[in-house]
C-alpha cells in the first residue's frame, strides 16, 4: 500500500516563496503535484520520474516552480517562487507506478489510479 503525505503549505504575500514536501511510502515510480482552486478543475502542476529524474511542468509553473527529490528527507519537493494570488489553491501530491512518458505527459494525470495525499493549502495574498 502506498501512502502519501504532504506538508509545507501556508500563506504568503505575492512574490514570496513556499516549499511543499511529499513523503511517499511504498513502491512508486512517479510523483506529481496537482492543485485545485475553488471553482476550477484540478491542474497538474509538475511531476517527477523517480530514478531518471525527468520532470514535467505546466506552463503556469515554468520558470517559477521546481520539483526535485530531497534524498536526505526522502521526499519529492515542490519549490515555488515568485508566487501570485493565482497560485492560491489546495495542493495535492500523488504517487503512481507509471512509465516515464505517462508521468511527464501534459495530459492531466499520472495514471488511472494514483495514490493521493490529503492536500495542503497555499494562499497567496496581493
């Protein structure tokens, strides 16, 4: 059984930074960070292929967000810089065992049945 736990959300002013962490137990090959703002569909923000280190970023995240593995904490982190109010959302981490191409696909997910965390709120004020 795979368990996923997020941490690191909070409130910041526009231009600030936050680092989200995703701890995953069990076997997985792919981790994705997603977000869902009130009234919006869930958006795939970034994903990471374990081992190979391939990454995917949504256009909204490119140049501002970085997804990486922290070997000392054994987490997949999402460093978010230059945050704007449009980044306000509940952020979710998900893990699955899909191939690299599916993990880094822009087509919305990381497999049909990923394991999800409980989410962590990010609020950016102007």
